[in-house]
């Protein structure tokens, strides 16, 4: 697993630099913490599932991973919001920026979501996508040409870089414990997350964590990713729906109503034809 590199997007990657601990480290830490209380959980898998199910997080912090990532700046802006990490990013004040920018395939241009201000919706038609990709290529080439011209004229690197686009790749070393990594993955693997960062999250989760700590990953998928939770107001409405009684959805905001409908569809309680009960 160490030093294994996974390609992401057109020119990005995730490389495993170092690992500390594994499933057995979580079990060891939990048994020290709980003492005799763990005797009711007879196997490592059961104990780990117990910890994840009840959100006992400190044993998971005994595992750490250090990754070397190459990622476009627009993804990195979201990535770096996760603060419970140690991070060191390559500085474009000290080094020349590579001529490497994330390209968008003609089939991958997305329209703005009508219900989510920070999300996207459907894909544009292929002819429109081709035009957008051509303009993107022109813009990226021109921006880097201006950057290189500034360097050739002796302009400081810290200033020459300022007009490079957010599609420019950056690199960083990123160290995080397993508990906070799983929190990162739950948010960034979600279908509502930006498509580009989901590609990184899926690689880290399904290719790296799943092999590094398979018992914890299994529990995480079962209890956190694939689970469905309901608020108290949603439970009230759900009881009315199951009992076939009329109810008002006004106790939920518009956004909460959309989320509740998705949950009901996932459970096959309602279909598209009667989502406005």
C-alpha cells in the first residue's frame, strides 16, 4: 500500500506516503479504554462495529495516514476546509508552477442546480460542451503563456502567478487520523459534493481505506454512508404516512422537504408520482 499511486482526473493523483495503525490498533485502544466492558463484544469486527455505530471516535484516532495529492485548485479550496489535519502545500512563491491544468471533457460540463446554490445539475448537450472545452483550452494556454512571460521578464514568482486559473494543479502532503478522514469522506463522497472532489474521495475510500482498515470501512459504510436517519419532525410525518393519514409538511422547510422525499424514495415508501403528499 505504501508508495502506491492512484491516478485521478486527467493529471491528478493520490499517493500513499505512510500509514500508522490498522483495525487491530483501534481494537487495542478501545479495549484499554473500556477494560472489562468490552468482554460483551467477543470479536474485533463486533467491537469496531460497536464503536462506529455509537460514534465512539477516539479509538479511530489511533490510525493515521499521510497522502501526497495532486489536485486542481478549485477542489483544493474545498479540501483544505477540513482542518483537523497536518498539511504542507507546494509553494508557487518558491517554485515555478507546472503547465498542468484540469481539463473538462465536452461531455462533463454541468448546468447550475435549481435547488442547490452551490451544486450542479444535468449535463449540457455535446455541441455546447465541445465549444466550452475549446474555449477552456484557449484560456488555459493563454493564462500560462502570460505567466511564463512574466517570469521571463524577471517578475517575482509570487506576483507572476496571480492570474493563473483555479484549474491549475497544486500538490500537498496531507496527514490525517482515521476518524477525521472518515468525516472528510462522508461529506466528499456524497452525491451532492462536487463531481471532481468525489473522484478523489472515492479513490481514498474504496481503494485505500477499504484495504487499510477493512473492518472499519465496512462499519462506516453500514452505519454512516448507507444509513438513513430521520429528524423528530420527519419521524412525525413518517408515522402519518405509514398510517395513511393526511398530514401537513409545513413543519419542514423546503430544503428539508426535498431531503425527506429522497429518504422516502430510497425506502420505496413513495414514488415520483406522489412525492407531494
